[in-house]
């Protein structure tokens, strides 16, 4: 059974625009001859779709990773500021404690 040139072109055009699931379903309904022209074309198109999907997923991962790096740098910066603030507060507390102790001795005399 041969198909006309117009039918072949339509099928090729459909393979180019079909979704991954549609191509996979097409692969399952064509004869199981690995040398089949349509089987090979469909497998190539499915591989292309899967590669494109993987590229999109990888790009999302890169974007998420960059966002995580930025947020981590911000967190490290804020942690350093909190550390400095803690040292300042400890120093002020120690200074107030020393003033209190000296005040006790100065009033006792």
C-alpha cells in the first residue's frame, strides 16, 4: 500500500507539529518494523521533542539555581551584619556593666 506524495507531506508536517505524546501514540500504532520509514521518522521527532523538553527543564533549573545563589549571598550578608550587631550589643552591655560596678564602688566610699 503506497501513499501519495501529498499524504506523505501531510504526515511529515503532522510529525513536526505533534506533541510528544501524540508522536509516542503514533509509534505504537505503526507496524513494529524497525526499518520502517515512519517508525524512524517518528523516533527522531520524539527524540527532538524530549531534548527540547529537557532543555526547557534545564533552563528552569539554571534560573532557580541563580536565584538560590543570589538569596544565599543576601543571607550571608545579613548574617555578617547580625554578627557585627551582636558584638556591638555585647560591648555596650559590658560597658554598662562596668559603669554599674564602678558606680557601686564610687558610692560606697
